[in-house]
């Protein structure tokens, strides 16, 4: 009997069934500190961005991976079928709201690894946590956003692939399943690049992949009844000790207003005045 699993955005797991090949999806999702339109502010200690009183929203790249997971199940793209979609978040208590959103979009349940409010988890630790959950749940496909939008880290997917010894396809703009495994297209300078890998593998998602759906009110209500399994990094045998130290975070200097010139000669004279040429 073969066990298959599929992970996307936050996390997912799967149980094998006799004489049947199945796929489960795990949403590996991270939180973005604040709404997209919120102006970030540096805290008084100048060590990080101020998150107190800011609502957490789902990282847009991870939102794509949840949407893609649900579409794979709806369109029956994977021949074995998607058995379950599970969302995973590693963060402070208010990250539960992000998991509820993921379940309202179509995830079946969630796994929540809680950390203290204000505690930052480095990509390597995130990758190790995902590896433990993938091993525990018998996952064979992990999908997650190509990067976070709070600290712009873009290593988690590759770290998971390295730790698991799996193939990886990054910045996916199209995902399809076939006899040869999973084909992933990504945009490159001057065109597209297609890579193909058998399962198990890791895929990171980019903005061209899909258009995430809005959660309907009935699904938002249903999400409140869906299960969230809570676990700690210690229970998974993963240390959250930081290996990097942020020395200082400062805001950029205010931009100066521009000026108008009458013609090309005026522009050249202005550039010379500023020492640009």
C-alpha cells in the first residue's frame, strides 16, 4: 500500500487507503503582519516592524497555494484524488484568524504551531517544522508561497525540499499533473520555463498562478466548526533558537519632491547641478 500526500500554502496530511492511491494537500501558509494597505512602522527599539494592534492577513503568495489546492481537488487534476487539504500556520495566537480564512476558502482543517507574540521564526526553523509534519502525515507534495511579504524571506520551500531530499519547482505560474509526474511552468526573462518532477516534490507559487476566491458567508460560518490541531515546535523536536540577529531597523529618509524642466538642455543642466553627470 502506497501513501500519498499533498501540501499547499499552510500544510496538509494524508492517510493511505488500501488498493487506492490518494493525495492529500497541506497548506503551508505564513502570515503577513498587517493588511496590504497598512503603512509599516518601525518599533521604538528600532529592532523590527511594529505589529501591536495590527490585524494579520494571509500572505498573498500563500493564498495562491490554497486556491490552487482547492482547484486541483475541484477539477480532479490529480488522478488519485485529493483526500484532504490542511492549512498550517506558525505564529502568535491571532494567526488562528488566518487559518479560519484558509478553511473558509476550502481547506478541510488546520495545524497551528503557536509561538509567543513578537517571536520571529527563521525560515530554517519553519522548514524543519514542515519536514516533521510532512513525515508525520505522509505528505508527498508541498505547495507554499514563493516568499513572505513581511520580511521578504523566500527560502522556506527550497529548505523543505533540501531537508526532505525532494525535487523543487519555484515561482509556479501553472501546475499540471500527468503520467510523468507534475509539470510546473514559471515565467523567466523572454518566456516561460517548464520543469517536471515525479512526486514527492515541493512547489512554490507566484502571482500568475490563479486568482484566489473570496470566502462566501456560508463557508465562513462552516470554517468556524472545522478543526484546528495545536502543536508546539518543542513537541516536534524543533528548536526556534535564532541564528541571525537584527541590529537595527530604520525607516528610509523622506523623499524630496521632484522638479520640472522645460527641455532636454534644462534636464542636462539640472543633472550637472546635482552632480548626477
